[in-house]
C-alpha cells in the first residue's frame, strides 16, 4: 500500500511542477495565440483592440494561477478517497469476538476514571494598591 501511495505522491509533485510551469508561461502563450488567430482570420490589429484584449487576458491570469493548486488538491482527494474506500470495504469484525478474548499484555481491573474539578481562587477582593486589608 505504501508503495502505491508513494507513487501517487511522486505523481502529484510531478504534475504540480509541470502545471506551475505551464501556468507561468500561459499568459504570454495565450496572448500570442490569440493575436495570431485574430490576424490569421483576416483582421487588422489596432492599438485599441490590442489593449482591450491584453486587459481581458490579464483578468484571466489570476484564476489561471490557482488552477495547478486546484488540480493538485484533486489528486489528493483521489488518494484520500481510495484510502477511505479500502477502509469502508474491509470486512467487519464481530463484536462478540472481543468480549470473550483473553486479556492482552495490558489489563485494567477495578479502575475508576475521572477528572478533577477546578477550584476557584481569590473570590474576594483583588490585590490592588491597598493589598485588600
């Protein structure tokens, strides 16, 4: 099981590093591809069009920066769901088996457990300048 989990963690780190590189370079690549397609369809680039497009692409940059972290969390969720699936699909133990079992290396007989009740101190006057006299 640990080998599989280690593989998943290595895969997660590899995917995260790849996605960080892609996300850091994507604004530039996105702008180049956008303007190339715009010019390739027969349109003329004007300053107003370029500045508007760059402003809109800049708005997209912030959500894209968190995309690799969201995908990394999805990988973690996948690993956790796998662990829970293994635990939930395991065979159940019979409660009666433990009741008649022989005592183990630790045995507690006739014990009482509790906790102390805190006692409040200094209910009277506080220790001011006059020292409560």
